[in-house]
């Protein structure tokens, strides 16, 4: 029987969400492989943990509408970069850049955009490295380049961002300017701690630690 347009759109939506979920798995595996390799070779994990999420249907529709784009399935693939999201939490600041570099340099990954909110924090104090990448995903009868947004941050940056996110959900905040200033101060304190932790790590491991990674294969 012929499907009505609504049902067709619903089936397309289900298919697109499946495609994004597969793209997440592909990129997540790359980070897991990197972490495993690093842990065996260097006895240290550059990744603490990985989270992922698919943007919710209502958020997808709102974002398309706010960009003035049609709220259709085709429009999702053409206009949104953050339907598939992966968050990588690292112990140290230099791990963030190393992990990003390792991802971007892989043959099947295309870098679409990078936003460095660590060297250029948002005015409210938000810090993270955001990269949007494209990865080919092989489906049953076609291959498609899928976009994934990767947010890479330290444990400390993640701690701040998650509390900031909780607090911003409340709309009628009293003394909003004062609250924002206090949150910004927390972000700065946390950032100073991250820098000190990095400095302690450099004192223990030395600065040669990361450049050594640039070897193509182990010498032995
Ligand atoms: P969710 O629920 O994570 O999907 P855009 O993505 O186009 O709306 P922009 O500025 O181009 O806006 O993107 P940006 O700032 O590179 O990344 C947006 C995402 O980064 C947000 O996703 C948050 O996950 C995170 N983020 C950005 N700024 C802040 C901040 O001040 N505090 C916190 N806690 N997170 C932030 P969404 O779409 O807002 O939500």
C-alpha cells in the first residue's frame, strides 16, 4: 500500500537517525583504538571517558527553524553538523590537542571545522576544543559521508560545562549578572588548575612525551 507523506518522512527520519548513530560508532571506535594503543605503548590513557548523543528530534526541528532551513529529513543532512555528537574527556590539556590531531590525520577523516574555545574561551568562561569531521559510513547498498561534532575537553572543563548547563536550564535566574560573574570566576579558577596540572605532568614526563608519538611505528 502507498504510504502517506507523513509516514514516508517518519521512515526517512528513522533511517537518518540510524545513519548518525552508525557514524558515532565509527568515530568512537577510532578514539577507543587510540586510547588502547597509547595505554599499551606508553602505560597511560590520554582519554578518561567518551560520551555520545544523538540530538533530540525537537532540538533538531528547533535548530533547523532557527537557521531558516526547511524542517525536513533532507534538510537535516544538508544543514546540521551536530546531530551526531561525541564528547571526549581527557586528563590533560595537551592530550586534547594530541587526540584531535590523531583523529584529523586519519585517511578517512575530513576536517570540516575546528573551534578552539581553549585558546579563545567563550566570554562566559566555556572552554573546549570543538571539531566537526566527516567520515564515510558503509551501509548495505550505499556509502555516505556523515558529519559528527566532537567536543574534546579536560575533566575540569567538563565539570564546569556540565554544572553550567544545569544552571542555565533554569530560565528565571535572579541576579543573573552576578551569577554569570561567579560562574566565570569558577571557570578561571578551574583553568588555572588545568594549567598547573599540565605543568606538573611536564615536570614528571618531560616535554618530549608528545613529540615521541610522531614516530610511525615503535622502534623495537
Ligand atoms: P546540545 O544539547 O549539547 O546539543 P550552534 O552549535 O550552531 O548552536 P555554535 O556557537 O556554532 O552554535 O556552536 P558551538 O558553540 O561550537 O557548540 C555548541 C555546543 O557546545 C553546545 O551544544 C554545547 O554542547 C556546547 N557549548 C557551547 N557553549 C557552551 C556553554 O557556554 N556552556 C555549556 N555548558 N556548553 C556549551 P547545544 O546545541 O547548545 O546543545
